[in-house]
C-alpha cells in the first residue's frame, strides 16, 4: 500500500499556505505517483483532442493504449491529463500547459516525490511534447534530473521514478516536429468562417484561426473520417515508454 512520509520540508509551490502545500502533495501523489492507469500529459488541451482521436482511430493496433470492446466501443487504457480551470490546476502549477509549465513540473516532480515512501509507482506518467525550438526548457529540465540531454531522436527518455518524456517523432530529413505535422495538408486546409488554419503564434486573426478552433471545429467533428496513420510513430513511442515502465515494475522470477 502506498503512503506518504510525514515530514516538513521545503515545497516548490511558492507562496501557498501550509494546507495548500499538503493538498498539492496529495494531488501529486494520487494523480500521478499512484495513478491507477498510465497518465499522459500533453502540452495543452488541443493536443489532448488530437491524441484521443488518434488512439481511438488506431485502437486495434495499440492495445496498450486502448481496448476495442465486444460491442465495438473503444475504451482508452490511458488517462490524458485534462487542464482544469480550477484550484487544482493552480495548486499543481500546471495552468494551461506549455513547455515552460511542463519543465517546471518535471523539476517539481523530482523534488516532491522524494518524500513518498512505500512500493514504487506501478503506472507511468508520460510527458508528450513538441520536438521543436520551444522544447529547450523541457529538455534542460530532463537533463538536470536524468543527466541525459535528449536529442529529440530517441523514442522516449526515462526522467525519474515513473516519469517519462516522449517527443514528437522526427520525419526523415527534418530537425523539428510538432503534433500538428501528423495531420495531412488537406485537413489543415479546411476553411472556417473564411479563415485558414495557422498553428503558429501571433497570426492575423482576421485571416487565420488557431489550434483551439482546429481541434474543436475540424478534428473533433471529423474524427471518424480522418486519416490518423501519421500518428503511428508517436503512438508507438508512447507505447514503448509505457511498456518500459511495466517491465521495470514486473515481479522478477526467482533465481535458480
């Protein structure tokens, strides 16, 4: 059975009250460290939409991520962390996501789980991030803890305890990638209110729409007919991280 060592120590949660710090510790423990199923933390809620539908579309190929039930319905076997607009998000310092927020979370997770005792966590927490210039802070946070600097070419990195990080895979001949790259050009050319999709920052809102509109007005309503095959490498790497952790906590057979 899991439990938490009761001791006083510094917290990375800033100016939070002692009660808030205690509740934050409980949230980190219950939500991540002692998770009942693998947890995937994306950079933001739009990535959750993409990943959910990609897993559902390719469920038969990735049994570690989803199960096709006898009635044809699909049950996800991983939990995609939702960014709640509540005190929970404030206490966990996850806010709306993004590389800066996730790099802070990585450092805090390493520090705060040192106080947890009992059996090791049975399920992994996997941070999935865009493999582009914005990932520098995440890669540095991983290096500071694991002593391994991610190159972005590896399928995943084990950071600490049950925490892993999976970058978006690189296509042949490319040096960066982001999750929107896995949608084909046709779907990304969808017009909404006469505007075209722009997955960058600082675009002209009179001419373009952004990721939230793309996720909720293009991907979600068209999910049953979209081609998600380009997500296979990402789901393969996500599965590899989950399987690596499962193997690390599996009971070892007795020696001769």
